[in-house]
C-alpha cells in the first residue's frame, strides 16, 4: 500500500509540474522563428516543447527539400508518445499534440493510408478542441485542408462543405489570426506561409493567392521560408517578373544557401522570361539535390533550354536521363511525360508556352499567330497543342468566344491517350459555360472531361470536373 501511495503522490506531483509548464517563452519563440528562417539547428526550446519543435522541423525540412519520403520515414508515433509525457490542461500542450497528430495524418494521406490518416485526424481534432482563441482558429485552417482531402478520398469522416465555403472560412480565419494581438509573431508568419501553400489545394483563385503574397511581403525580411513559399507561389501563378524580384532579393540575403529549392525556382523563372542564365541555377539545383526530388524536372527544363539553343544532342541525352529517373514528385512525373513526347517538341510551341508560363498571355497569342504559317507542317499532336495553347491564352485574356473555338478543336478524343490537352479543354469549356450561367452545357463538358482519358493529371482534373458539377 505504501508503495502505491508513493507512486500516486509522485504521479500527482509530476502532473502539477507539467500543468505549470508550457509557456511559449522567448527561447521557444526564437527556436520556432529559426525554423521558419530555414535554420535547422534551432536554439534549445523548453523541454515540454522539444517533441513539437523536432516534428515541426522535420516537416519543414521535408517540404522545403521536396522530400516527402523522408517525412514518411520519420517516427511521429514516438514524438507523439514523448509529447504525451508532458500532458497538462494547457492550451499550448493541446496545440503541440494536435500538430504532431495532424502531421502524422498528412503523412498517411500522402502514403494513401486513409484509415490511419482519418484516425490521427480525429485524434488531432479532439485535442485541438481543447485549445483557445487563435490556436483553435489556426487548427481549423489545417482542418479545412485535411477535410477537403478526406472529402475527396474518404468522405465518411469529412464535412459536407463546398470549395467556396472552405476558401472563405480559411481566409477569414487567417485574417483574424493576423489581427489578434495575443498570437505570437512567429505563428503569424507561419499562417502567412501556410495560406499561400494550402489555399491552392482548396481551389482558390490565382488572383486571391497572389494578393495574399503581396499583402504579407514584409514577412520575407525575416523568414526564408516565407520568401520561398511566396516565390514559389508567384512562379506557379505565372507572375515571373515579381518572382524574379523576390528571388533576386533572396539571393542577396543569402537565402539560397539555406534551401536548394531557391536554385530551382530561379532557374525556372529565368527560363520563363527566356534568360539564358537559367541553366546556371538549374545545374546548381541538380548538383546539390542529394535526395533526387525534382531533379528529373530540372533536367527536363534544361532539355528545353538546349533544344531552343539548337543543341538537340544534349537535349536528347537529358530526356533519356529523365525517363530513367525515378519520379518521386508530381514535377518529376510531369518531366517524364514531357520527355516522352520529345519527337513532337517544336521550338515555336515551347517559346509560346514559356510566354504563357511567365504570364505574358498576349505575347503567347501573338507568337502563335506569328507562326501560324507553319501549321501545315505540324503533326496532329503539335496541332492539338497549338489549339490548346491558343485557347488558354485567349481564356486568360478574357476573349471567351475565341477561347471556346480553340478549346473545341483541342477537345479531340483521338488525342486523349497521348496528351492531356483534350481532357483539360473539356474542363475549361465547362468552366466558361458555368461562369456564363449555362450550367446544363457546363455539366455536359465536365462530364466529357471525366469520360476522357489523360496520360497525366487525370485523377486531379477528373476530380475538379466532378466538384464543379456539385
């Protein structure tokens, strides 16, 4: 009995100590901020925060280094177990434990282990419900994104919300946290980063995401992670001129030494604006990227560069490397697909695509029109790409009548097994008719999209078409 009482008193004493802890003090804030600056040897945080800091750092490293496989090998079960040793009725404890459980859920989703993902997601939600104020809003932002993934793959555990409802709530929550004086500045920087990274997965408009980058540009002064996220967003949303400015500033601030991803972004951005220096940064990325993530993509971009320079020997060699490269990222999968079509590469079509990817839609259209006299020599595949690219350029410039005509040409079922253009053309036709208020005709094209095969992106474009019909 005495031993039992002693054990009980000891346990009670430990609980009192744990309850008195979990203060997000200066040391913890510095460690957190260092991770957001991509310094992966942060100052030591309070003991009770160490499992969270380690898990947070592993997640940030994996995302920054394009190495989701590394994240899948991380032992988040052990980190959760260690975190539970400091269990207390404290909002920061519940923030830490729910974060770790949510990251574990994310890892399971990326591994398509949906039962395990759902289990960790529900545990995280239960713990997050015990947080307060901005912490609960922050978790709700994560929840909306995970919930959207579950809705698409495991709907029994998800909320029945439309994409518009999720986007609106997400943006409102981010705005509320930014204006909350009780939220530490590192968490506000984190929210700005997550907003531009996660909103695309909810289907937010390109313009809304670019506006968020511009609104939070001050975060880039102290955070390499924010700079990386915003530059990546601007490049992806075809704002090449703005991306170049931000990346040039990052180079001057020494951020390129913190993350190799900066080299890839600079190489791709310079290629979009047809600056030959792109090869310097693409080669640098390839040399430094030890885990192989997006190396195939960088080589594909280099192959484009040499092809346009007339060096087809080097371009063919690079394409051969890409086709042998193991695709561990969506970009690498795209690279393998693009290189498999090497025999159909055409300089005019590639230059037009670079104009488009840079956001120069008028230049894209004009360049294609300038080269229309060559159409008689194009293969069926090249003609399909020409029609699709003209449709996209006209669509982006708001000339919907012309866009529809070119999309209708590109929506050729006979080319669907080889090219993704037909499936996407059906989708964009549906998008235009939906915007014009003609839902029956829009549904017809969305349905055609879902019936059309695609050698790449099929799962995502079919899901987008399905959601547009709801």
